[in-house]
């Protein structure tokens, strides 16, 4: 288990701060962009009108 005596030591991550915090930032950016892309795709799909047959209505009714 790791114990840090100060916030500075925690942020330095034992000399691996660039790798650790870079990975954290990259993961957050990728997860955020995934959410934005999914929301945009959902809006695009919902904006396209669907034929009446897809709503379960029979033709000729």
C-alpha cells in the first residue's frame, strides 16, 4: 500500500506523474468524446423520420 506524506508527493506519483496523470487525462478525454459521439448519433437517428410501417401500422389501414 502506498502512503504519501504530502499532496506534492501524491501528485508526483513517485516520479511517474507524467505517465499516471497523462493516462488519467487521456482516459477522461476518450470517455467524454465517446459520450458526445453517442449523443450526436442518437440525435441524428431520432431526427430521421421513420416510415409508418415501422410503427406497427398495417398498410391500407
